[in-house]
C-alpha cells in the first residue's frame, strides 16, 4: 500500500527492514534498542551520529546547537516564546494557517504580545500572507513563520523579508524535504514524524546567542539546560532517536536534501499537473505558494469526495481524507513516499475521473 497520511507518515522500506532485523539485538549486544539505557555508550554514539548527520545534511554552521526534545511541534509553540520572547515580550507572526495560528495562541497564552502582521484567513489560506511593512528588532523578539502549512497546502519557498528580526521557523511538515539556509533562521523546529522518523522526537536547531538562562522555564523546555546536557537532561525517546538516525543515513543515500528535494519536486509536479488538467479534481492554491509535501484537492461534490477516499483505500492508496477544516482529499508526499506511489495515485484519480 501507499500511505498518504499527514503524519505520522510513511517511513522508507529499507529503514523498516533494518529496524526489524536489529530489533532483538542492537549491534550484537543481546539487548534491544527498546531496552538499552540512554546513558550507555551505544546510545551516546547513536545520538551523536544523528546530530552529526543533521549537521551534514542541513549544513548547520558551528554556532548552532542541534537539540532533541519531546512534546512535538506543540511543545515548541510554548518553548520558543518561553526561551526567546524575553526582551520585548512581543513577537511578530504571519498567519498562514492553522498551525501558525496555534503557535500564536500558545505564545499569547503565556503572556507574550503577538502581533499578527498579516493573515490570509479570509482567503481560506489558499495563499501565503506577505510582509506588509518592514520590521525591526527594536520592536520584536522574533518573527514566527510556518514554512509549510500542512493542512492548507502552502509553503514559503522564499523566506519573507524580516529585516534584523530573528526568524523562527516551524518546519514540522517540510523538514529536510526542501532546502533552506539554516543561517537565515535564529531557530528552526519540527516534529520528525512526517519526513524523518517515528513520532516522539522534535528537533530544534538554535543559534548560540539565543541560548541563555531564563527564569521560570520548565526544565523540559529549557534550551540552555538541553544544550548543557546534550539533550539528555532526562530520559530521551531512545527508540525514536535511533529510528530517526537510520532515516538520516537513508537521506544521505538519496543525495541529501538537494537529492530528495528534486524527487519531491517531481512527485508534487506529477500530481499538480494532473489536477490542473482535470475536469473533476481541483487544487485551489495559488501556484507560486504550493507545497511540495501536502497537496489538498477536491471534486465539486463532498459525497463524491467520500467515494474517492473509499475507492482509493480499497486500491491500497491510504489516508487520503482531507483535514476536517478543509474537507476533500489531501495527499501528503513526504520524503519516504516514492515517485511510484504518486504515479499510482494519479493513475487511480485519472480512472476515477473517466468513470465519473
Ligand atoms: N506545526 C506543523 C506545521 C504541523 O503540521 C504540526 C502537526 O501536524 C504541528 C506543528 C504540531 O505538531 P505535533 O503534533 O508534533 O505537536
């Protein structure tokens, strides 16, 4: 089957096979990865290798820290303002959809002043909000953006102009799926359960000068403590970090992020080209803002959409139901989705169109 879920999502077959073979005994130790201590040499090697592979793949400069947290993207909606909104207690935000808005709500909930510079809510988020005017670090601790809007199917392929304001990027749904320049950001975060591994790990990449002591930050969200303890202040999600490490090796085999982005472009073009030429199916996202990883589409009739989802499921094309706020279908084409999976989807949709 091909799994088009928005997350947790499909993992590369060779990684699943590797895990299956190694599950009873890690590196001949007689113990499973599910059983080893996070204080063991074996795990130390696993986490440090994963960090190095992230550094290599994303060309992370030396003045950035790579951290592993639990709590998902949602945890970082709290961690980022707690650690970074400490000077002006005010942040800027571009409201590009559900997850950007959730991030803003959480910051506001923590007493931070959230200035929504622009929103495309009225356009049902079918395009990205643009910067309405220049901004300055004299006013804001940072600007929050969601690089890829998982539910709505838009993505910033070029970053908004942000002057000297620290840029914070929620890359949860296109982490390592397309190239970004880490140096353009003060901080990047993402749950790994879409492009990189199983649920349970959140990667944070943060510039050194932003890591400092802040009073009253819960330890589990404290960047300074996690830097000092190499992400092992408490017990980390050992298995999830191990599995993510295997996916990182697989990504290197695909030609790194440039290699996988080229494949992701092919995959999404194949589907968008079909949709743009279809008389039944439609993707209504502004072309320049279309996501490479999440493609929502609809027929004119919600009842027919249900039939599409049901028939696709029976044909082995799984989890195509769109998010409840958008309806219709959504195909998530994360890194581990092969081109053949998208070709199978397009064939299926094309047949469905002929029959209806
Ligand atoms: N940010 C984005 C862009 C997402 O797509 C998601 C989840 O789908 C989240 C944040 C929330 O992530 P989590 O479920 O890991 O808390």
